[in-house]
C-alpha cells in the first residue's frame, strides 16, 4: 500500500540535555497543511582522472535536518512553538519578545497507514513566516533546522496529547495599523521572523555537530491601495514607522507589533485603469523603548 499524506501525523517533544526524555515522553501534536522536512545531505564527488575517463558514484557527505512545516493559524495551537521560536522559556503576561533561551525539540513524523515512524532530532525553529491575503486562511510556515533524522521506535510509555480543535483564522477578521493608525486598505501582508541559524559540522562525523544561533531579523512586504500617498512618502523620505497586525477568530487574537520599521523598496506603477496598489518591502529593527524588534501578544 502506498503511503498517503492524509495519514501523516506530526508531533514534537522538547529535548532534555539534547535528547528525548528517557521516561514517558509526551508528544505534542502539530496541526499542519504541508511539510518538506527531511534529511539534507551533501554530495561528495571525486575529481580523480583515471584510465576509464569515468568517475565512481558520488558519496554522501554531512547531513542535517531542514525543511518547512506549513500550518493555518488557530487559537492556542502554536503557543509553545512560538515561545521556542522567540527563544523564551515561556510567555510573560501573554507576550513574547525576542530572547536568547535556545530550546531544541525532536519532531516525530508518523505514517499511520504504513506504521513507519521517523524522528528528527536536535531541531530548532529558525524562521516563522505568516501570510495574509484576501479571502484566505492565515497561513504560517515554520522553518526548521536540526541535526539528524532516523527511523524511530516509539517507547511503550510514551503518550500523545490531543490536538486543539480551534477554528483556523481567516484574513477578513482582524486588523492592521500603520504608524499608530488603522490601515483599512491593505490587500496583502507577509512577514518573516528569522533567527539566522545554520547547521555546523565537524570532521569524522556525518550528522551535524550542532546548530549555531544567529542574529534575529524581521522583514516583510505590505501591499495597499494608494489613498493619500502617505505610505509612499514614508518610503521616499525613509521615515521610520510602525506596523501592527492583529489576527483574530472573532474572539481570540494574536498580534504582532513591529515598533521600528523602515520601507526599503516600493513600486509606483500604474498597470492600467483599475485601482492602484503600492507594494512595500520593509525591514523591522530593534526598538529601544520596546526592547525588542517584535512583540507577540495573545489574548488572555
């Protein structure tokens, strides 16, 4: 029987001292749409010139775990993963700011139709990319970097938590503000939080030695109808501004605040007779007053 994507389940467990807890690990489900998580292997070729004018097969070199897990935002489903991404031990008064407490997880992929289990060890959450477009669910993409991947036998004392059942959020509910004022005419907003991580390797070992931490950055793109030209003037004058996007299911909210934003690129095209939109690329930087580049706030 061919394995089916509809039968795949993803779980994670936080590692302790770089490994899965030895006693009664509790695996937490990851609600997801698609995944590209896999072992990423370097290929080692031979450059030897010999009498056959041919080469031996390439050999596998070092490897790490890399890929993305794409999801739809829903209340309470990704709170712990967001804390891991922001390198915090936990939420503080329902908020997260950029920290430096690196937490690693093991991600378990279960093919429930074929009975195959694969474990991805030493995983860090490197990037996080929400996407909001008209008439769409709020999409999230977690970028993962880890050290190893291998077949796995689930311990007999392991437990599996139940997945949340909250409804995925849609982009027609929620709000965006720019420069402290409502931005009621945006048509698209995508942004990426990036921890700047990379796998590192050592001689005599194929699996990644570790995953190094990097400098946190935040970038995004915002598209909006051209109203008074105020947004484009901020681009021309390199005026610092702020962006806040609140996602909601009508009751619960998750808000991303960028207090120090500069528009780095913008278009000023007139493609035809229809309503004009301007697309802006922005860079968010550290703000001394907020003591962070971005603040994530969840409803209580």
